[in-house]
């Protein structure tokens, strides 16, 4: 054919026959079958313009295809490939029932494209009508969808090729795969995937949008993920795994099920567990270095044996949850807004911890490279069942409530409130404990103090009476200018030094194993108690 032609009936190309339509326009009124060969160039157009249903059999050599039939459906029943454009006019309906549709140039969906077989778009795609994607689709170039365009996706979409691409705003994909040889796929707005996200190659950028994952895993096998200021939202009822390492906002809002973070990750925004469960894989680290309140949990966070590390140079709130290992780093201020727990170790690597009126429960060891704000009613409570160490600190209140084993000082400790030992054993480990706070700064209420060659110093001011707890000391020292009242008979295994103030034994005996040293008024007179030398 060398000019425009019309077939008002069926067009059938017989076996061993070549039909050359190069440079022409062929208008099809009914069905198309080919048992021979179609010779068509990129300028050839086959237009399906019938007034009823039309069927297109397998054809791998179309040039350009135009669907202009607005009365019946045009349906491809086998593999179909165009070397040119695919145009579906407004009001027209084109369907792929079986086989693969491959479009080598641009696709314009002004009408409706419905796929049951797979589809591969090599050129640019525009959707101003409707795209019903019920089979896998591959986009190797741009895809633009107008505000009036409709997209219904129930199968996986793969974005490939080397062109910059943008995922249209508001689409719901039946699975997202990014496998690009170059350039970036960027979210053009909020979008949803109902069957997971797989990042294989290339770059995927969140922009400032939200990608909701309602089913399936999130797997990054080597692509570049740009978090920018985007949000990843998991909801639905399955239990996916998630292995992205660099996040901005991560939100878990699942009716049932668990999201498992399978590797170490850093959030520069906020991790919010609104409903459902976020489980951290054993031995990994979740670092939070963004929002002022970087972790919000109204659902469940299961830490396993993972670490959660808060890091800021300004101010940050610590979540009231069960951490396994809790680390506070950098130079900022960390505020405990409600009582919280480190089931294992607590590391204050830097900055300042503010407890307010809350308790930080610690089940493991403590390391210190920062400070604890004083002048509060808050406390650190050692409650682990194993041996624990407590380093040099100045803090308000320290509680020891251990079901077994010993908490041991590994540095000098100053309490501006009170040290309360109600269960288990506190060993001074040869260190110094300075008590400068409450009028009853050391409370022994069921636990044991092991002095271990350590020093306990009581210090208060004029006109204040401070109670000296009835326990066993190694060296006992008083400083300042106050009065120190022994509330029951007690023992200093080594020296007693009254370096300041007055020691008042009342009716009690202070047993002393070695020397008495005084640089002040010494003992209160006119009482029935005293000092007994028993060394």
C-alpha cells in the first residue's frame, strides 16, 4: 500500500504472504489476523476505527497504532509490538487480554488502556484518560498523568532505562521495582504500593512525598535511596521486612502484623510507631538524629538486642519505651519526658541528660561521657539481674533495686538528692560516694551496701541536720557546717573523719575500726551515744 486504505471487514494476511504498508495509513473496520508477514515502517499507521468490537491477533511488526473506535472494544489476543507510537483516542477502549504489549515509541492514553497481559513502554507515556494495569508493566521513559487521568494498578510496575523519571502523584501500584541503568526515579507526590518495593539498581528519590506500603517487603539490593524529606508509611495486616538504611520519616500504622527492620538504619526525621509492631533485628543500631521528638511509640517497639542511639547538637526527647541498649550521643540535651527503660546498657556518650521527675531504669552497665542535669526529682534505677557497673557521675537520685547480683561503682559518684538501696547489693568498689542533697541522703531499705575500701562523705550546710544511715562504711567523712545525726548504731571499718560540722550519735554507737580524725567541733556532747573503737 502506498496511500491510505480502508478495510471495512476483516484483514487476514495469509501464510507465506508479505503485506507491505510502509508509509501508508490503514484503517481497520473489523478484525486483524496475520499468518504471513507485515512489512511496516515507523511512518506506517494502522487505525482501528470500527463501530463494534474488534480483535487483533499476534503482531510483532506494527509501525504506529491508533485506536479510534469509540463504540466497541479493541482487544489484542496475542503478543503485540509497535515500532512507532500507540495512540488511544478519547472515548476509545484498547485491551490486552493475553500476551505482551511492547510500545517502542510514545504512548498516549486519551482513552482507556486495559492490560491483562504484560506491557512494556520504551518511550514516554501520557495518561489523560484511563490506564487499568492488571499485569506487569515496565516504564523505560517518562510517565505523566494529568489530574483528570485515572490509574488503577493491581500488578507490579518496573521503572528502568536511563532517563529521569517521575512517579505520578496519587497512583496506587501493585508493587514497585526500580531497576535503572542511570538517572533517578522521583516520587512526584504521595503514592502507594500494595505489594512491596524492590530497589535493584539506579536511584530512587522520595522528594517530600509519602510512599505508603500496604503489603509486601521493602528490599534494597544495591540501588541508591535518597530519603530527602519523604515519609515511608507501612500499614495493612501483613508482616513485612524492611532493609533501608537511610530514612527521613518512617511511620508504622498497621492494624495487625509486624514490620521488621533487618539492618542498621539512621532516621534524620522521625520514627513513629502509631499502631502495630516495629521489630529491630538483633545486634543492629537504630540512630535518631533528626526531629526534637525523633521516636514516637503508641503501638509496640520490640528492640530485641538492638541499640537505639539518640544524637543531636540541640534538644531531643527520649521515648518512654523499653530500649535494649540506650545511647545518647553528641552534644545536645536529652530529656526523659516519662519514665523509660534500658533493659541492658545505658551509654551517655555526650551531651546532657535531663530526667525531670522521671526514672531511667537500667538493667546493664552504664558508661559516661556527658553530664546529668541536677535540681530535679528524677532518678536512675539499677534493676538488672546481673552484675552492673556505675561510672563517675553527679546526679540527683540513684536507686538500687536488683533482684540478684551486685552494682559496683567504677568511679566517684556525687548525689545531690538521695541514694536508695532497697534490693540487692551496692558496692563502692573502692570509690567515693559524696552525699550533698537530702536530709536523709542514704537510705538502706532492704538492700546491702558493701564499702569495699570506698569512702562515703556527707556534706551539708549550717542549720541543717543530715541523717547518717545505719550501715557498714569503710571510711566515713563529714564535711560542711551542718549536723550529722546517726539514726542507729553503725560501723566504720576504717577511719572516721569529721572534717566539718558536728557528728551527733544520739543514743547510738559508732563503731570505728581505726583512726578518729577531726578538724571541727567533733562529737555532740550531752548525748548517751558515742564512739566505740573495735579495730
